[in-house]
């Protein structure tokens, strides 16, 4: 079936889009459960169209992804009172940890106590760099 959406038959996420495995959709983007979730409720938001990374997304895809992220975060908080925060991020390029080269944004629900010391959040992508040294909280 030709949907008119540019896809890559070798791309895992393009196959997910074609198989209609999305848990939610909005305009130019869809959301899927992460295959290797960091926490319960970890989702991936991505364009329907094959785009290599976040920088290759169109304005419409970026706008729709932002809107869908807000909708999903609200739904997650309504369904799970233990969720007290979120990490939202994307990996762009192999050196940044990207393993599937189809643009996607991680929406990771966080709960108090889900790790020993969350201070610094996404700064933890480089071992030993999450903290702020002697800077007071």
C-alpha cells in the first residue's frame, strides 16, 4: 500500500509506522512504546516520514511532536500519580548514542526514588558529568 509518505524499508521505525503499531498519532507524527524502556511508560515520538534525525524534521513535524509530547505527558500523569517528572530528549548521530537513524524523541516518565540521585538529569549521558561538583542545590 502506498501511503505517499517517504519511508525506508530497511528502517525499523518505518516498518513500525507501516505496521500501524503506534499507541497514539497526531498529524505528521506517531508515538510508540520504547522497545527497551528506561521506565514504565517510556515512549518514542517520531515523524511518520523517514527523517534521519531531529534536525531533518520539518516545522510541521516538530510542531506536531511538541503537541503530542504535551498530550502524552498529561495522559501519563493522569494515569499514574507516581509520575513526578519527565526527561525529554533525542540522540543525534552515532557519537550521541543514536542507534536507529529515524528521528525520534524519548518521553521518559520519572518517579521520585527511581534512581539514587537524579540531580543533573540528561547531563548523565557522559559518565561522571551529571553532577555539578561543589555547586549547591
